[in-house]
C-alpha cells in the first residue's frame, strides 16, 4: 500500500472532571488525530502525548513537529506491504515513541480496513470482550475519594486504581480497604513520586493486598525498582520505565517488576506493543493496557490491543463518558455489561468518526500530500 495523504487535526476537549496526579492537574484533553489515506480507504490514529512533558519527554507540539518534519515524509517515500514495516522504517529516529505511534496506528487501521478485518483480528486478538478498570486521580479529601470509589464500584469496574503521592498514600488506601473490604480489586499508581528513601512507607502498602503498585520510583529507573521489588510482597508494575521490548526484557531479567503496563504510544506503536505482549507471555509476566485519557480513536486502538491473550488484568480503558461529554467516535464507547467493553467486529477500529464533534474541538488542521504542497488551516484557539 502507498500512503497518498495524511491529515493532522489538533483538538482540545474539556474533561468532565479535573484529573490530579503526582505529575500535576489536567482540565482538558488536547491531542492530535491522524488520518492516513490510500485509494478509497482512510485509517485513523491518535497521539497520546500530553500538552506538557510531565509523563514523558513528548508534548503535543513535539509530536506535530516530528510528524511533519520526519515521519510523514518518510512514509510518503515508501510502499509498504504490512504495518509492521512502519516501526522499522522509523527505527533510525531515536525515541519520539508517541509521534511514531500516532502515524503507525493510522496505518494499522488503514491496513485492517483494506483487508476487511477488524483491528483486533489484524493484530491477532482472541478476546471478544475485555474487562476494564478505572484510574482515579488524587482527590482533595479522603471522603471525596471514597465517594468516587463507591460510584465506580457500583458502575461495575473490574479494577480500581488510585493515584498516590507523598502525603496521600497509606491513609487513603487504608480508608478504601476499611470501607469497601478486602475483595475490591485495588491498586495504586505513584507516577514516579517516590525514591528508595521511602522504602519503609512503601512497605506499609504491603498490608493492603493490592494487586500491584505501579511505577513507584524514577521514570527512568529499573535498578532501584529491582531492589524495592525484593523487599515488597506486592507486585511492582512498570509503566514510565518501559519504552521498548528491550527495556522490558531487562526489567524482567533484573526482577524490577512482576507486571507490565503496556501503552501503545509509550512503546512506539501497535507492532511494538504486540512484540512486548509476546515477550511477556513467553516470560510468564501478565500485562494490561494502560491509558492516557484517550479520545475515542486511541481508546479503540487500546481495546484492539487488549484483545490479545496475555492481557489478563483489567486495563484503564474506561468508557468515553468517564472523561468527556462528547467523544470523537459515535456512538460513545460504553460498557456492554458492567465493567466489560465489546471488542468491535467491524472493519478497522470499528467505530464511526463523529466529524461534527471533531469540528467543534478543532484547533488546527493540516493536510499533507505525497505529490503536492501541504495546506494548513489554523482555527483560533478560544
Ligand atoms: O484513565 C486513563 O486513561 C488512565 C489515566 C492514567 O492513569 C494516566 C494518565 C495520564 C498519564 C499517565 C497515566 C498513568 O497511567 O500513569
Ligand atoms: Mg501509570
């Protein structure tokens, strides 16, 4: 297949509720949507980079820059047989995983549509439905957190993940266990807010039967995590530290974690996510699909990858209404039964694009053509 045209659309949508983590406060979702065209077909991708580089080094502008300067021209210069080639073509460029993933994801959707397959099928997924959990930000008080947890348990979420940070860790977890009992599938995500100096505090979390503690230490660390894992009963799950299949191999060999959170964007796309999944399956390490508060296109990609067999732990792919009053796909992604999403069977991502919603959220649009000049529309950012 030859990619003839690529469109980038920068959108900004308010979140239904502010999201606070140890990294800061988010009130809006801002991201880039990608369309890749070939013949009569179009595939959709989404960049998950945040508006500020607090989670990884990329942001919305660096993704746009990389796509425009390197990734789109590189793709135009080649004919490809299979989307696995895209990450190979991009591999000479260091990092910028989320930029690479945004375009690669559009090519995967395009490929699946051209071949009349669902994205899940194209990736080798086997699940018809996926179990999902919820990621709850840091609330101003423990009582407010308990009220939110109560609501999400009632909604049927299969896993409750709470964000923790120094000063908001052992007590909120203790309160959740005290109020809702030992059977709630509970975990904590620190987004790298601790160091080994906090080992005594982190060991206290062992009392609460957490499914895992996600990324307690440095965003770039696997050594101290191995030391910590030796001291903890609770499995450590790595998120920020894993950018490549090799990172995962080393972390597993060192004993830095017992579980891995796979985010398609963080590992440079669906082909790498699948390879990482396969490595973990071979090593007996369970994986789950993390989230970056994606709008519907990225969310649909998450559902497709989570349909692979070793995604045995509920992921962070909540229904659209958990984040937005309006999504870029229609109908909005929702449960088929409490805590369960259906894996679409239609071609590609399997959801219809809500063009009107995209237009309402649009900040900037640019079209790139393999054989022509690019055209830009800048919409004033209100
Ligand atoms: O609901 C979601 O999409 C997951 C939210 C979440 O936890 C998160 C959101 C933005 C950046 C990092 C993380 C994380 O998993 O650490
Ligand atoms: Mg995380």
